[in-house]
C-alpha cells in the first residue's frame, strides 16, 4: 500500500462512489444548459435553412 492510500494518521482512506440514495434525481445544471443550448441551436439552424431555401426559390422565379 502506498503512502497515498493512508491519511496523516496512518489510517486507510477508502474512496467510494455515492449511493443512489445520495444522488439527486435531477441532472446537473450544466447538462440541462447544454441540452437547452443544443435545442435552441437546432431550432435556429432549421429556421435559417428554411429561409435560405425560400430565398433561393424566389431568386429562381425572378430569372
């Protein structure tokens, strides 16, 4: 056992993942913000694509 596995008193230090009861059911705010940003970006890109197609169709009709 390395010295990193013991605290200053020489006792063993055990690391464990939190139990499911300790975890909150809500996702982290950063994850929620990321999904929201992705949804907004997809919506804006979709609207922009529609406008580009409409503009291209109008340009063809003018020719």
